[in-house]
């Protein structure tokens, strides 16, 4: 039989490698920024058009390349950074695989201009799909400019696979942040479609964080410093009371390289244990320095994962360093409550409800007879008010006192009519029960119905908000004093994008500025105290949706508001409230599932019950 194995031509091999290295415009941004840093640049400028789909350009004032190196840099496995396999274990530079430029040149139109300091003239090279179109001598400043146009021009499938500009730009900004945070001594700027989105002068680490995430960030930073034989830690964590729901401000850098580590993230979370509100995420910006010989970063081409030789020790050191800082800066509660109560108590409650000097050792916020329990964050009176107004009609009839339930009847849609017992079959007594402050139990013709109160209410609110947004009928309640809320520039961007939809639900914005939003009206049913939580939740939902997004802003907004405002598990409902919720649920278009597709109720027939008793 004839031989059938052939070596792949270089341009094909490069395209295949590109699939690994370049997933999206942001991957190109990362590679180019890192090359500029490796070239010892002190000023780096990133320019993108159409979220990098049309143009990505990085200009640096680094050491540049000789004409031969300029040409060689596009060959596969061409690198100036390692010479032997041993070098891999001494790595202090970013790139080392020597395939980024070759890969990028295989799938885009690339133009390189570069000059070394000691030369008068530099070189320019144009490459399209691995094919060198020209190489000439040019006048150009010292350093390197690399532009990448028409990414994936020869792989339509990949190009079509790219997400919307909002999403792709978001990824680019994420990469930009990571690189800029790891190198505060380098000045960075970023331009998108001709306007400057970031201008980060050379600075210290704190200033760099503040320049990226907004001036308000300054007051929330708590320094963390620790030096041990195996690990040096420096950086900041965010004060617990500023913690938001999004994981956007969580950064680990190991030897100046951004990495993801669920394990180390866990160490931080455990240091914050007991200090955070439900679902809130600690923010951190931590630089870890370890001996390069004790880590292996070469396990993935995009290099955000890392293997440590001694993870357990790092975990312990990190956790105690963060704990120590939180304690030192008087963030952690210094009082000795009984340990359990301390761990489970929401932070804001500890601050408000816990006596700061006279320590009441028997104080247990979860004891039934403690009236404060009901005002703990999740069970706030205000939030009750918001949904109680759903029952206005009923309340005015005085049914709230639980006596006369003949006033209450199921006002089901025709389709659900047969679901409930006939009107005259409804016994004139309590027809719903609340179980565990979580489920509502009711009887139906064929048996019994168990409803998840939180999910059911989410469904009800979701359909309400969708309707409001679609027909722009949201009713607004005017605030006495405008509410001022601070956000980062990026968050402001998102709010601007969602502004119109938010307005249709009833929000009124007086102004949206660089880092502050002024709100003069909010949707009815939304208590003022919840506004910032709702907006924060919304932003975090939009951001979390981003990676796999074909998200509709309207839908997301409705979902997010429903999630924030729905009655919570743990909330006690009066019978009237229970019944009204049941009615409202079955008047929904899709009562069976919550907006996030979770079951809202189950039924159990008498037959099934009978079987259980056999
Ligand atoms: P790697 O960074 O893994 O070495 P790349 O394909 O990213 O591989 O780059 C290949 C080589 O091109 C680098 O090793 C470096 O010598 C050179 N190079 C790339 N970008 C720059 C730059 N901005 N300034 C100077 N040299 C560069
Ligand atoms: Mg590189």
C-alpha cells in the first residue's frame, strides 16, 4: 500500500494552532499586549475598531526588532524568549511558545512596523493569511506597532461565531484590565472606535486600581501584605460592605501574570466568611510572587490556569493574610459572639444589630423571639411593602386579619378553571398553608398542589415587567430626594445601554454621568432602599450573561428585577397573600416555570398519595 502520511503545510498548521491561541479578538489583544510588555515598553497603546473585528492595533515604545527578527517573528516556534526546555522553568516573560504571531498572521491581515533604538530606519511587513505581501524599510519610531485587520477573514465559520460588539468589546476590556493591573508602572491607553476609553498613567498599584474601577474604589481598598519563604503577597481586598454580586473585580496575578484559580478564590472566600451579605462576592486584586520553579503555567495555551507545587500551603498563607488584613483594618467583627451566630449572621446585620460595646453573649439573632430577625436584610419590611401592594384590593376589605376567607376566591383564567375545586366546593376555611416559609400548599380537585413561593412570585413579576417594558406602561413613583448611586465607568456604560428599558419599567434618570447616576423616580413597588441592589444585580446579570450571550436586554431586565423583588424563601406570608400569589401565578402565561426555567409548582394526586399509604 502507498504511504499516506504527509506533513501539513505550514499555513495549515498555523491555522490549526490559531484555533487554539485565538478564540476571539480579545485573545489577540492579550498576545499583543504581552509581547509589548516583554519588549520592555513603558508606554503601550491599544486601538480597536468594531470590538476588534475590523482592527486591533498595539503600539509600544519597547526595544523593537531587527529586520531579520521582524520577518522571523511570524514563523512558528519563533521566539526570542527561551532557548532550551530548561528555560521553561525559569520563565519571567509572558510569551514563550512562539506561536502567537504566526497564528494571528494565519487568520488575519497583519501589518508590522518596528525599529530598534540604535537604528535610523525600521522595517514594515505585511502578511495576509500567512503569505508575506511585502517587506520594506520605513521611517518609524522606536518600538513596535502591530495591526491586525479583518480577523478570521479566511475562516468564515469563526467570524460568524463572534458575538455582538458589546460582548466582544467587554472581553477585550477584561484582558486590557488584567494586563494593566499587573503592570502599574507601564502607562496604558485604550481607544475604541476613535474615542479614548482608558488612560492609565504610570502609577502605583492603588492608583492603577482606582483609575480603572473609579474614584469611589479608593475608600474600599484594604491593603494585604505578607512575606513568607514560599510566597509573597501584596495587593488589596475590598471591604466587605462594598462587596457586589458580580465577580468582576477578582484578580490574582502570579508573577505578574493574570491567573484563574478556583482553589485560591476559595481561600479568599473563606477569609471573608461571615462578613458578606448573601450572594455578595469579595473583590480582590492580589499579586502573588512565587519561585518560578515551583509553578507550571504551560498547561493551557491561553495560560490562565496554573499548577502550583504546594497548593495547600499557598491556600493557608493567603487565607490567613487576608483575614489578618480584614482584622487589622477593623473590618472583621472583633467581638466574640458565639462562633456559630457570628458565622451565619449577615454582615450588615452584625453592624447594625450587634451592640458594639456591651457584648450580650446570649445574643442569638436567630432566636425566634428576637424581633430584629424580621428586619434582617432579606426580610426587610420595605421589601414586604413592595409586594404587599399587589394585594391592595384585598387588604382594604380587611381580610388581612385572617378571618373571613369567603372574600377570597380563585380568579383563575378559564384554562385553569378545572384545576381548582369548584367555587361551591371550596370550603369556607383556610385553603392554603405555608410550609417552612418556603412552600405554599393548596388543594386542587385531584389532590394537592405545592408551590415554591419565591419562584412563583418571580414568574408573576417577570411577566408584569415584560409587559410594562413592552408597552412602556411602567408607572413611576417620584422620589422626594434624588437618589445618587456610584458605579464604575463600565457599569455606567451598561446602564446607558439599558436606560430606555429601565425607563419603561418606571425608572426616571435625572442624569447619568461618568461615575454617578441620579435617579428621581423608581417603578412603583420598588422600595427606594432596594434600588441600588436592583441595579447592581442587573449589572451583574448582564455581565454574567456576556460569555454566552445572545441576550435580550428587555428579557434580562425583567428577569433580574423579578429576581431582586420576588418574595424570598423564609418570608412568612399571610393567608391572603398566599392565596393571592396562587391566583396571580395561575393567571400567568407560563405558570409552570420560573423565568429561569425552574419548576414553580408540583402536584400530587390523591392516587399518588394513596399509593404512599399502601
Ligand atoms: P512569543 O511571545 O511566545 O515569543 P510571539 O509569536 O508572540 O511568540 O512573538 C515572537 C517573537 O517576536 C517574540 O519572541 C519577540 O522576540 C518578537 N516580538 C513580538 N512582538 C514584539 C514586540 N512588540 N516588540 C519586540 N519584539 C516582539
Ligand atoms: Mg508572545
